[in-house]
């Protein structure tokens, strides 16, 4: 029998906790036997004194064991899961998963709603009329087996300890701790059951990890956690200093994802999709090297197998596929506000965070969990990084259902862009691979 007071005191003085002590804390906090005020003190002690890798493994395992573990053992073939740490214009899952599924990899993904300036995959999919993210366990497994991919809301009582602890971290200024971030992400990924886990760790002013060294630290720790749990795990560190692609917002990003699956893929998106996809195919032993993997993905797109797989996926989760076949039927906000170039030159940068906030302001995101989303709202970049513009050219469009929100978002976009006389260097989206 342990006393929470003693465990807080122990961590306050930087002494490592045993696996049993960590299991005790997680079990009893999840069951409400440890009060929030004591857990808050414990989290702050962790923030200041950090966890050892051994403690992180024990914490992750305890959170995985706090709820159900999705059993994918009866799914034929190779199962994989992909996670992104979140960014602006990040529609990679909507493009990558259909490509992988069309090549025979079973992609099982639990996603969340967006909060703040980064969008959520679930919000994007819910902009499609009728699309159901709240599917039950049997439907999840049936669709994974028959379609080859499924994206659902985080449910099935997976890692409930993490959900409760994250809510407390959010109000106690302990979110930005790398061991806690790593164990939070990986507890859900491990509980989701896939054998192979690929992690897209965003790095830059629009991502959670602002600098490369922090991104590497997080990526390495998550890969170590995955391997300790017996999962084939790999992380790719990708650039998030400029929005991904041209669309930021829910229906706008669905539209761009469909365009990508039809072969019209912007260079930055292609770098990320093809690098992540190649690593999955190599992990699964479907391809011997990146060159072969990329050829496989090109073929999946040219043949429209990936696009058709996306249609099958939308249909299987009750989405209206006529909106995919004719993207003009997707939600579109009625007010459009143009953003004009202040001078001649090249788009040298967009303040990625400010672009995300502008999209949120237009109505595409939520500041609080209970906020409603305008699925047709968002930002479209007519001119993206490295492109030349003349003064007064339209460089972006703001979509909103509220004229005042549109004006405010357009003002933000005007301040988010930096134009240079010199063409900026080519953007390298891939900063590193951790395996």
C-alpha cells in the first residue's frame, strides 16, 4: 500500500518511482481515489524533475492498461497506424491512408477533434455529409478488414487514464513536458492495436515542437516507447514553418486531399506523404527500399486505386460520396475576403501559427471544446512558399460565414505573409528519420 503524499515527495526530490508505484498512481487516479490536487502536484514534480525512460515506459504501460486494448489479431495481413503531432493544413492522413490501403496495408487510425490553431482529422471528415466517426468496435474491425482503412473518433475506452490526466495537464501548465507528451501519444497508439506505428513529428513555428532538438528528443522517446511495447515504430520529423499545401480548413482540406489523390499533389505534401508511406512499406517488408516504395505509391495514384479506396472508405462510414465525386458540393462559406500582396516579390514565409489562428478566427476551428465549427470556413493560399507575386495580386482567400470574422482573419493573413525580393531556398520538408 502506497501513500500519494509519499510518492509526490519522492518525485519532488528527483528519486525514480518503481513500476508498481506508477501503476498505483495511474489506477487510483483513474478510479478517482486520488484527488486532482494531489495529481496536479505530482505532474508539476514531473515537469521540474522529469521522468527516466524506465518511468516513461511504466507510465505508458499503466495508461494502456487503464482501459481496453483493441484486438487486431484477427485482421489479415499487416496492420499500421499513423500519428501526427499536429500542424496547419495537415491533411496527410486523408491522402496517405488510402494510398497505403490500396497497396494492401491495413490502416487503423483513431483521431481527435482539433483544438486551437491546428485542425483535427475528425473535423475534416465530419465536413462530409453523413460521415460517421462514432463507429462501434465491430464496424471498426469489419471496415478495417474489408476496406483496408478506418478513421474513427478516439473511443472504445482506450487509455482513459490519459484522457483524464491530459485534461488536468491542460489546466495546470504541464502540457509542454516531453516525457508526458510521449507517453500520452503512445499510450493511445499502443492501445489501438496496430503492429506498426509511424509518427509524423512536426517541427517549426506552426507545430508543437518549435525547434529541431526538441522534435528529435520527442521522436526518439516515442520510438523507444513503441519498441519497448513490441511495436515496429518509426518517426519522421517534418517541417511545419509554412502551412502544408494550399488549403487550411475542414472542407477545403478535403477538397485538396481529393485533388492530391487524383495526382495533383503539391510538392511539400508529396514529400511528406511519400516519405511516410515509403517507411510504412519498408517496415511492413512490402518494399526493399524507398525508391521501390515510391514507384508503388505513384502507381496507386495513377491507376486511381488510392482515390477509389478513399471513396470506399467514405461510403463505408456513411459519408456522401457524391460530395467527393463532385467537390463543389462540399460545404463552402458564403463570404470570401481577398488578401492582396503588399509588394512585388517572392513569398518568403507565412507565419504558420498566425495562419492557423486566422483560419480558427474565420470559423474553421474551436478555441473551446464546446465551440461549433463552420465546416466551409478557412483559408486558401493562392500563392504559397517560393511563388512570385505582383503587388495587389490575390495571395490568399478567407472563407467565412461572418463578415466581421472574415475581415479579422484577412487582417491576420496580411500580417502573416513576408515577401522578399530574393527567391527563398527550396523547402525541404523532411528534417530527419528516427528508427
